[in-house]
C-alpha cells in the first residue's frame, strides 16, 4: 500500500513537471510568435514607408523633368511652386514628406544645390569668404587637393603627406566629387563639414536636436547647424535648362540659321554672335557691356543686341557642350542673404539692392539683364554679378521621409538629381 502511494506521488510530481515544462514551452512559443509577428509588421511597414519615399522621389523628379521640357517662361519660381505641391503625399497606408532646413526654418521641397557656393569653381579661392571659421592652412590644403600638380602651397600638403599616413591614400588632384570628400583633406574635421547634420540630409532629425542624449553633439535649439555642407556644394552645374525647353545651343558648335531662329536675330547679328563666340577668350558676360559691333568689327547690318535679345542669348545659349559643363554658379534667387553678405563684403548696399530686386519681382530675377535695373549700377558690375550668379538651377538634393501610418516606422531616401540634360540624371542615391 505504501509503495502504491509513493508511486502515485511520483506520477503526480512528474505530471506537474511536465505541465510546467509544457507551460514554459508554450509561453516561449507565444513570445517568439509575438515577436515574429511584430517583426513582420515592422518589415511590412518599413517596406510601405520605403515605397512611399520612392513615390515622393519619383513625383519630384517628374515635376522637375516636366518644368525642364515645358518651362514657364520668365518665372524663376514656377518650378519651386510645383515642387512644393508634391513635397507631401500618400501612397497606400504610408505618407511621404520632402523638406530641407535652412537658417533655422523648415522649407518644403528639395534643397537647391545652386543656393550654395560650388567649391570646384574656377574662383574657388574666394570660398574663404564663405567659411568664417576655417583653421589656419586649411585653404591651401584644399586647393592642393583639387589642383593637378604635386607642388604644395606655402601651408598646403600634397601626395607625399597622404602616402605617409598610417592608412595611406592618394589625393584627388581633381575636382571634388562630394562634400564628404573634404574630410579626407589634411586639417579638415568631420565636424567642420557636417556640423550637427551628421547624415548630411539637410533635415533637422530628432537626434540632431536633443542636446547630449544621443550623437551627434548638438544644441537643442530647433536650429540645424549644418557645417560647411550647408554652404558649399560640389554638384551644381552651369548651363542646362532653358526658357524654351529646347537643348541649350553651344555657340561654338552651331549654325547661323539655328541661332537666328531661336534668338530672333537678324542674319548679320547671328553671324556676329557666332564670330564672337569663336574668338579667343570669349565670355558671354562681356555682351552685357560691349556691343557686337565693337567686338566683331563694323560689318554692314550688325547692330547692338537689344535687352530682349540679350535675355534670349543668356537663356538659350552657352559656350560649352553639355557633357563638359563647368561647375555651377550661385542662383541669385535662392542664395541666402547671409551667404550674399559673406560673398560681397563691404558691399552691403549692393546686397540689399539684389535682395530688394528679387523680393519685389513676383517672377524673381530671370536674366542677368535684370541687374541693370539696380539704381546707379555700372555695367562692369553687371558683368561681375553674372560671373558669380545664375538665375536658374539644375541640381537638387531631395530628402524624402516615408512614414507608415500605423506603426510610425520611417524610411528616408536621399537623392541628388541633375536636370541639365533630359532625362533627369540621378547623381547620388542613399537610403537610411
């Protein structure tokens, strides 16, 4: 009898152990299944967010391409208005948002790369005016990185220095291909280039406005200190989009009939313009102060270009092929007042006149001919301004954030696009 009771007790203990193990296994399976379900939902929502971001990118590229092929004449802001309309949208159960942060304010739409100074420009040494906190000797190091020779400047470094580093590499000895490449140059720190915008997306992200709670270190002041990347670019290009939507005419590789029809010129004017373009050192800017007669001689029938004809010359022509376009100039319609004051020191009145000119013209500044409207301005200054500023932009950085409505999962896509030729070209693509 005693043995029978002991046997029953053992069976009960074993049963309880079995039940306990089964409960543990069941709970583990439930937890695992729950986690897998959550992971599946997150993956599903992330895919939705990603494709919403892609939809925003494609909508923006389509708007840019449409305005390039069929532009609104004599309007510097028409494309910006339409880009604002597609800066937000919905796809399925997700939304997209395209914006950029400048001077403490969020702006809808993509970042205009021509609102920043192109460090690859021929006059790149003046970017010392753009950066007011550059360490001693860094300017020479940057110029040595860009130039094609191996002779260091007074405070610069060349190939020998970079090859002597523990992790050796070659300098570019050519144009910079991205702003982040500056970090490879002697004396340049990542914090110089990025500031608080560690991912260089020109958006004020949560981790970039939380003080010391997470990297990068920042001031929680609702202001994105973007570093050099907010003031400099390497991607803007000259030429490109025209007022007619037709490809830009290279005056060094065209015929008289094309120039005459597109620019509404007399035959003698078209001849004189092509002859001028073929001359050594020709620069379209000089047409703003010098007549074709004095450049091309006193050929019969050659007359000075009217302002309307000059507008067409600058809007429709260039002196280079599209594949060999020089670095872009600043867009006078989108460059910030702060940058204008830095680039034109001791000329505050001129800056104020430029800002007034663009603010009080509903269409913006649509041609360098508009600079002549500034009271008392000399034609030599008009030529100077045209060498520094353009009135159109070709390259844009699109920072698009997709968000799933249910879970709030986000996916960001950053694309740099160039509309100087059609179809629009994607220069850079990042997902994060």
